[in-house]
């Protein structure tokens, strides 16, 4: 249900086509912002043990390998390479999603109007609940991205952000087993993390990072 919060044991993550050639054509966002946000998603999933599916399109012939900033988070995971624009039309991708055993799927990719919208619409029709961190997606124009987001929301997807995904999994600063990992993600990829580093320097090493 869209009104339920995501938890580590109920969702899975799919990262689609974060590849050099796809980034070259992306103009809806500043590209490094997308790169930071997809790393937030990947590192959050790794930290909270959320099943993650990686996929690329025409990696060897045209689009290039999955960006190392994402691949390095899952060094033993080989991305599913496709010829189809729509991941859901690729059997290996479908099988990988179904193998997670999860019905709540968080999807981010390049570009929003194709690689995110197409599988989202079809997966919603097949009973999956789809969440789209729109700030880890991008498209050739602002309008293309915005129309794609509107389309998937109208179809029933839930728009979220990458930091929202991270915080939704953590939920409580007293959750000590993942606290340090969450703060490391914040410090590496967000402006909030800059403030945390500054506070620790100025106020001392014992300052509470979440205060």
C-alpha cells in the first residue's frame, strides 16, 4: 500500500541503466546530482540488506558499463545486460525481480520517460507496488522527466527521493546497528553531511551527529 512506509524486509531496489552514454543525453538534472543520489540508493540498500537488481542496456556495444560508483557498491553483482528498452520485457530482469520475493519495488534509472516509465507501468499492472526516487532519475529534457513522473504517478507509482529512502529505512536514530553507516552516506553525498563534518570539527568529536 502506498500509505505504508518502506522497510528493509519488504522492498527491493532496481537500478536501471546508470551508464555513461545514458548520462551524456541527460539534461533534466545536473548529472553529478543524479550520480550522488543513485549512490545514496545503492549504499542504503547495501547497508540495510535490501535485495538489489542491477541492469544495463547494450553495455558492450553502445552504452558502456554500469558506472563504477554504483558497481563498486555491489562488486560481486553482474548487471543484467539487455537489448530491450523496457527492462520488464527482459526475462532475466523479470526473473531477478521475482526472485527477491518482494512486491514493493523501488526503481530508478536513465531515462525516466523510457527506462523508468515503461517497466513501472507494466509492473503496476501486474500487481507490484512501485516507488520512484525521481532525483536519481533523469531525462533528455526537464519536460521529458516531468511528463514521465506524471505518467507513473497517474498509473499508481509513488514518487520519493533518495534521502527519503535512506531515512525511511533507518527511521530511528537509536537504531545503532546502521547509524554509523547512515551517517557515512549523509557525509559522502549530501549537504547535511557537510554540516555534520563541520559540527564535529568545531564542537568536538563527541557531538551527536543526528542532533
